């Protein structure tokens, strides 16, 4: 996979966040007849993220072809970054990007250190959640 294709999900994420208009609030008339802008306390964009770092031991496991794999110990990470975007009361968008092999939805983890001399993963990610709701 070329480098531009790896960046596409992240670029899409930032473009969606940047083009959503801000919540301007509502005007309310007070006793002396003047209009005052009342800010809506509900944020239009609610970012969220999580990060996992773990030490993994893997004994007596098998490869996809059924052959036994050598025992291994490794440090792995998973990171997710997303945003819930609510431009109106009735319209919601949710978008999330995650680390991991972009060819596999079942593998969000990256190996950052293999203590048995195995390979480390290159940074890779994918847009794994995106939807609109009305």
C-alpha cells in the first residue's frame, strides 16, 4: 500500500472536522428589549481518544495455515482517535481512525517491540468508524 493511501483516512478525518460550522447559539430578548446572544453549552464537536499499551506473551499458538508458531513475547499498542460532530439537534456524524493493519479489521494492534527478534510493524492506520445519523 502506498503512503498516500495510508494517509487518506486521516486526511478525511481532519477535513470533516474542519468544515463543520461552529454552533452559533440563539438570541434571546431580555426585559429592556435588547437581544443577547445565548451560547449553547453543548459542544458541536466532541473529540475522543484511547490508547492501549500491553505486553503480550503468546505460547503454543498456530499460524493461519495451521503450523505451530514459536513462542513469542512482544510489546504492542493500539490507538484510536475520533470525533462526534453534531451540527444540529437532529444530525450527528461520528468518525474514528485507528492504528493497525489497514488490510485487517481484526488487527488494530501494532508491535512496537518483539523480544524474540521478530519484526516490528510499520505505522499503519485506517478509518474504521464513520456514519451519519438523522
